[in-house]
C-alpha cells in the first residue's frame, strides 16, 4: 500500500470514524481514501471548506466523545495551529497527520522535515505539547497511526503523525492491525447531553490568572507523564559506535543503509533514530554520548532536530549537521561522504 | 415613594387567592448575576434560549457552543452542556458534533464578528452543506468585547473605534445582511431576522428562535435567526435610546421577518 | 390580583421595565443599590395586571411576576 493509504486504513482500524480534511499535495490520497472508506465502515467524511474548518470539526467531534482525525501538509498544518492549541487547552483527543512538504510558504511538494519545530515546540500559541510520532517505513506509519489513537485518548491530548512527501507516496508491503472496536469508551468529560448528570463544559478560557496557571501546571504534569512513559527511539549498530548518525523519518532509512555500508567497511558508525520526536529521547541520546565521539544530525531542513541533539549531548561531544531542503532528498552517497569527512575529523 | 414588593418575599402571598408565578427564572438559566452591561441584549437572548430549551424539554440533549465575544462565558449562565470554540469556528464545531451525535440538539450562539467576519467561510459552508444545526446570531453592529470596533454589520456612517468618522462604504464595504446572503443555498431551511427593541419584537424573536430549534428537532435542516440587539455602551447611548436606534436606524436597513421558511 | 417582585441588587437600571410597563407600575428608585444605580422598583402596585412585560424585557431576569 502507499503510505497515505496505509495511514488512512490504520486510522480506520484504530476505530476512527470521523475524518475531516482538505485537499493539499502530497496527502490528497488521504482525502480520496477516506471519502471512499468512511462510508464503508459507517463513518463520516467531510471535505471541509478549509484546514481551519477541518480542525474545528475535529474539535467538535472530539468534544462529544468521538474518535476524529484530520490530515494536511505543512501550509495547512500552519492553519490548524490555533485549533491544535485549543484542543490541548481543552484536553481533547485528536489525531492530526502532517505529510510534510517543502517550505516555507507555498514551498514545494517534495518531502521535507522542516516542520520539526512546529511539531515539537508547539506551532500554536501557549504552553502545550503534541505527541509527535515519526515513522520511517510504511509499516511503521501504520503502527504509529494505530498507536496515536490510543495515546491521544489515554492522555486527552492531540497526537501528531509526522509523515512526509516520500513516505506518503512510497509503496511497501504492510501488515494491517485488526479492526478495533469502533465504539470509543465513554468519557466522563464528553458533552453528551446533561442527562442524569450535571452539565459539563469544554473550555480553555480561565480569566482568573491563578486558575489558568493551575490549569497549565496540570497540563505540565500530563506532559511529564508522557515524557516518562511514551518516549520511543531505535538504536541501530550503536553499541561501539564512534560516529552516531541521528535521523528520523525517511532520512533514517537512508542513514540505516549508510551505517550498514560503513560497518561492512569496518567503520564504527551507528544510527540513533527518535521515533517520538516529542517526547524527544534526550536521556538515551545523552547516554550515547558516554561512548560516542561525534554526532551527526541529518535532516531534510536547515537544521531543527540538531538543536535537540545538542541539548541531549550537552556540549560533551561535537554535534554536526548535514541537510538538504526545499524538497530535496538526501542521497546515500551524500551520507557516506559526510561520514568519511567526519571520521577524518575525529581520527 | 413606595418601595413595597422590592424584597423577594413569598410570605407576602395573599391568603384568599392562590397565587402562581407566571414569570420567573427558568431552570436552564443559572441564578447568577451576569457580566453584561445594563441594557445589553445578551441577557435577554440567553434567557430566551434557556426558556426555549426548557419549554421544548431538550435540556438533556442540548449542547450550546459559545463564541468569542461578550457572550464567551455562556457556560456560566446556561445549565446544560456547553463548549467553547475558536473565534468564528462554531459552525464547524457544530458540524463535527452533529455528525458524531445527530441525536443531540446543537446550537451556536454568535455575534456579528464571530459569524460574519472571521467565521464567514464556516457560516457559508455549514449553511450550504445544510447541517441540521441552529445558529443564534446576535447582531449589535459592533465588536463589544474588544472595545467597540467596526463589525461587518456596522451601519454606514456609524462611528466606532475603527471608523472614527463613521463607516465609509467605499472603503469598508456595506454592512452584510446574513440571512439574505445564505438564503439562496438549498441547504438553508429556516432563516429569520428579529429584534429586541420592544416587547412585541422580543416575543416574536422568541417565537422564531423556538421555531428554529423545532426545525432541528424535526430534522428539517439548517436554521439561523438573527436578532438585532442593543449595545448601549459602544453605541454611546442610554439603553432606551439604544432601542430607539434599533427601531430608527437598524430595522430600516436590516428588515425584520422570516426570510426563508421550510 | 397581580404583583411583581424586583430583585434590587440584580437590577442594572437599564430602564426597560419602567419604559414598557403599560400601567406605570415601576419607576427608578431614588436610592442606589449595591451596584450604585437607581434600581427599578414598584411605585403603584395596585395598577399591576400581571401582564409580565416587565419580566420579559428585563435582561437580568431580576423580575418575578405573580398572578
């Protein structure tokens, strides 16, 4: 299946029955798939009038207790930022998929990783975090989309799937999960009509500033719990690695091949791959700095994740960056060349 | 100056004839003072909606969506499920809610900025899709919460913070007539414009809003009722003069009546 | 027999009830309430017919009507 279709089916398998979206390349396969698939499973598909309308439809469906999703690509995700901030402030579950493309502005339709800051620092206003999952294969896109629905409901916080223009189009064999129960568990906060209970309110407005502070502290506690329990990463050939490549998403695939090639030539190179970019695996990466001699962050951007790598490494080892941007994909040869350059530097 | 009857006193009930309370606070309206200015129409419309909810017996399945604006804290006044929404987006939120829970009665409560400025796209497309929801549109021709700026429905020559010499149509455009604008859509079923400037008009407003809710309950489709409402504070007049202003200036431009019926 | 009860401290003195009462039952008081305004009060209770217009126009739901 192609990535976009697989992600869509995984959402359906996870019990998502409400999809609201808007066309934008390179995720138009998602809207087409959902338009056909949602009616098949008794769900609802709406092509909204804009990405803003779509995220607010998600807000509405989530507020009444439904499992809802939207998807878009970079410029459209920018439009959704206010809605995402509201979802976090109101503690509503929702899944938002970003099939990242070249930017800034209208950019290109090629793959990119330049929405990392937007995804991990919270692109909207206020102190909030979205759980951000970064698959690097179509199978992982399926697994992480399925997981996203579980996490978003568990924590009452939006979850972001960071796909990209290549992953969305890529065709790979996948094993799909079984269909989950479409009926979401009852929520003691959802607006279902005040029958046999006192009325409920969904809001993020607290004009009393000490109350808002308290609410923010509550969110912070939640984010701490997510950091403690949901951080995910992969270490490939890391045990005695001197040069550590740090990469996520589709760039990590290329780096994995580069690491294999390097190891075949007897070079001690490893790959550290964050799977959740928020929460970022700072502790595990810091541990790698005990033995590694140099870190190379590789991204399809001007360098965003590299700042988190530097935070983790905390000045103990040099951190370098290599990237391509605008929609250009990093080629294997480029990674190999960079590794060679850096190994010369440390020898 | 006689001031009897000022105290809340049920002990004053006459012995010889059973007395009944013919008008008081309806259960879905919380017994709390409101933050609205003296003479503000929001108080009347909030009460109106609460009465309609109770009269139609839908308190247990109604969900209201508050706007951004003076009416942002509707959930502090209504005693049923209410959600906040980002500015202008209540129709989209309502769409998501109604599609997920068609059994719930969903209404939005929106001011002129929320509905007809930032929320125009959501208004048009929710109406065009014919979502079976109800929009209560409180039009007071100004942005109250933020201090009195021009609204899409501010009248020509009306002075506001951002039209200090009065609204100039060649620069700002003409005031928008919302029900007329969405009337051509096949998806819109019941559209009305009412006003709060007299007891008769208030009663008509309540009838129309109730009809709109009934429209939704009966599954007929999208309904919107515009209510011309006084804002004494930012029109810079007394409450009674504000009602006069509605009669003399607003109604001639925004004609009252049912613009579309099912 | 009809009467109205005005909740003095909820009244914001908008004047609607006084203006619309067909029988001039209400007037603005000389005194101030806790909000610092001349609240509406009953000045001619015998004239009240219980039409409830005052209660209906009150934005603050400060008036109860009994018949």
